């Protein structure tokens, strides 16, 4: 419960800061995709892979998921 709640907080903060939900949604997407990059970079050190390559792959997967959500109306 704590882990799921802690990972959801960075995505919720923009909705508490901005009045316009569309702006908050885009800022939330940017924050979470940036965190995906950082986690991919950090994770690569534990797998003995190239950090930048792994971070970019995780980032691209995150962007792809956002694009699918936007295409479906999100």
C-alpha cells in the first residue's frame, strides 16, 4: 500500500497545484515520464547495462503509453 501510494503522489501533485485540469494532466505526464527516465537510469546500474540506453528505452515506452492514452481520449 505504501509503495503504490508513494509512486502515485508525484502524479497527483500537479492536480493539487493547477486549477486547469488539462494543464495539470500534461504536467503530470511530464513529471511521471521524467521519473521513468530516472528510474530506468538507476535500474540499469543494477543490471550491468548501459544506463542511458535503458533510460531511453523506458522513457520511450512511457511516451508510447501516454500517446495511446491521449489517442483514446485521456
